[in-house]
């Protein structure tokens, strides 16, 4: 979620360019034979940061896992809703949480104090930013939150990692 080069002109592919890319994808598509439940019974919650290629960094292929992403990989009500449906309707049994180094969400406290959203639009949003300063502590807190929710029937296999955006490595977070 950080802007690596704030002075660079943003590249936004045209809708037609994206459609052309989709036509190339569809020409070699084989997913019609995949079932809806993930083959590895796995759900991953990760940050939406464009530097994270979740499937690649975990060696997952199409149909292997549910990938749920948001700013910071934060456990929100909607993430719990998605994980609940993933487990109860689509047989996932394991959850992996991935935070990462140099996450933009970790800088939100300072930025939000300068220009809080409610000051700009006139009212407070219903959601919270989920800002955190320590990725490992955030993972531990998120695992505890998931284990405490009554909606998830399978909370024995939850793991957390911090992805290093500079090396590409993931480091496990000790939850004991």
C-alpha cells in the first residue's frame, strides 16, 4: 500500500486493453473443470498491496485456495463473513494470514491525524482503518480475533506470516 515513486505518472490500462488481456486468458482457460471448494482446503487473508503475489509466493495454483485481500490484510467483519462462508459452505479448514514489511497501513496513524476522513466528508465512516505499527503483533491479534469468533468452526489451523517485500521471503509469526 505504499507509493514507491509518488512523482511517476500512474499507469492505468484502458478497459479495452484489459479486455484484450482477458481474451488471451480465456483462449487458454481450463478452469471450467475446477470445483468451487479450494483443492487445498485453504483460505488466505492478505494485504491488497500490489507487491504481494499471494499465489506465487505460496506456490498456489488456480483453484487451490480462497484469497481474501484488503488494505493491511485486516480482519474485518467482511473478512469474517467470507471466511465463515469459505469454511461452512466450501470446506476450507486452514487459514493463513499474511502481513508484509513497509505496509502503508502502518503509516496511517500519522496521515489520519493530519486529514481524518470525517473532517473531509462531514461524518465518521462506519469502518475503521485497522492501522497497525507492528506487523507481527497485528498477526497475533488477528489470529486471536479469529479464534474467538463463534462463526468459524475450524480455528485450530491458523498460521500467520510476515512477507518481506525486499527479499520475497515469508517469516512465520510465533503465536505462543
